[in-house]
């Protein structure tokens, strides 16, 4: 049996794998910064240096080496000696392995092409982790990811469309994938909103409701009796709506009327109140009506990034296979009906599956059916 490492060793390209792996570890370190700062509304470049998540002291460069520093410090900060979560190490290691795997698997492509494929993969990995933990999809990360995907499609045109030979054809396939991914998932979100986005709850007597921040103050949940609604699902786009009927608000005495919420405000009659000024809001109500979406608007940005490198075939593959992956995750996590769960991670896992083995799996499936 032929050793898969022979081409790399014989062609002297092992240094390219090492180079991309080291770049991957550095990108993983930057990814940790993005995952910490973006959900909190912070700039990834200001402050310019990384800081301790506990005491906020700046971390010198020699204590901020990817993977190595966490191991040398034994998972504790050098400034205040508090534990540093192992997820920092895991993310840097995952990015290191992702870049290594892409460098080896696509060894027939140029170094520059593999670099853009790696950056595309890093962007997807970042969106996967952010969506899973915070149910947030950052459009800027998606756009950067799509640009890297399109550049990779020009340099490695066979990835975007089977049989594509020229760089221009690769670019056209990539652009078609971007358009297909965005339009397809926007259409699905619109249909889902019409068919499944509306929710109405009625109670025979006044029932307590509470609006509270969850997930390290990165999302809001409305709990009414045994029911709950997540802000990220109701207000996935500007058309979201949430109304409490015959409601009282303990923080605003004398209110007993309709209370309407927007993404950032509570509206009572002609008065509006900024939600960020309240740690919690509560009261009673007789009914709740909401107009949300069965699929978050951020999934279209993820699909756009996937299509830039995988083409429209990869978008459809990710949608179908990602649905099954999402179902398996929901069963393992025991997600209850009506409870929000991000679809982006399942979509991205399916995209990685397509990148490394998608066409072969489709061919095997078609041969099985035939």
C-alpha cells in the first residue's frame, strides 16, 4: 500500500505543512480573541494586546505563544494565577490540526491556494464556535471567509465545480455558490417565518413573566410560566415582534395594558424604555404573541461563505446533511420542542465533510441507489 506521506516527503513539501500548521496555531490564538470580544461588542484590535480575562492585565508576547504558553503556565495566568479555560488551548489546537489536515489533503495545490482554503476553514470554525456558544453570526467574519473562498476557487478551481479547469470558471462557480447559499437560506427563513414563526400563548389567569439576561449577559430570555422565548430567535431580523397582553410590569407601577418589545426597547403606550437599563423585568400577563423565525438570518451568511468555495453543490449538500447532523445533535442534547438551537454548527460540519469527501460520498450514494 502506498504511503500517503511519500509525495510530501519526496517532493520536499513537508516544510509547507509545518508552515501552515504554525500559521493555524496563530490564527487559533486570534480566533480566541474574536470569540471573546465580538459577542461582547468589543473591537478585536482595541486594546491591541491580549489581556487576562480575570484581572484584565495585558499579556506580554512571550506569554502569549499559541498552545505552548497554556501548557507552560499549566492553565493559569501569570499575572493573577487564576485558571485559564482549556477551551483556549483546544481552539488553538483545533486550528493547528485543521491547517495541517488541509495542507496534507490538498498537497497537489499550490501553497497560496492551500493558505486561502485554510483561512476559509478558520473562518467557518470561528462562526461555528460563536454560533454554538452565543447564537451569533458575525457578517464581517462571513464576508472575509467568502472572499478567501473565492480566492481559493480561482487558485484551485476544481473545488468549486467538478470538472472546472480555468480560474475564471472557478470564480464563476464560486460566485454562483455565494448567490445560491444566500438566496436559498433567505428564502427558507422567509417560508419558515410564514409557516412556523408565529407563536401565541393564552393563559386563563394572570401568569408571571420575567425578562432576564442569560449566557454571560449575551442573550435575553422571556420566561412566561413554563414557556420561554429567546431574543436571538424572535429578533433574528428586523421583522421580529413580541407582545404581552393585559400585562403588568413590577418595575413600572400602575401599568396594566399591552406591552410591546423590540430588540432593544420595551414600549408601553407612547413611552419607551431601554432594556439595557434593567437587569431584570418581570410582571404578569394573560397572553403572549411573537413573530420570529424558524431559522436565524445568520444561517444565510454561513451558507454564503460555504458556497464561495464549495459551490452550489456544496450548499445543497450542507443543507441536507446538516439537517441530519442537527437532528442527531438535538437528540444527543435532548433539545425540547420549541427550544432554540443553532443550525449553523451542523451546517458548517457538513461543509467540512463536503470539502474532504463530499463528491465521493454523493457518488457512493448514487451508485447505491442505482
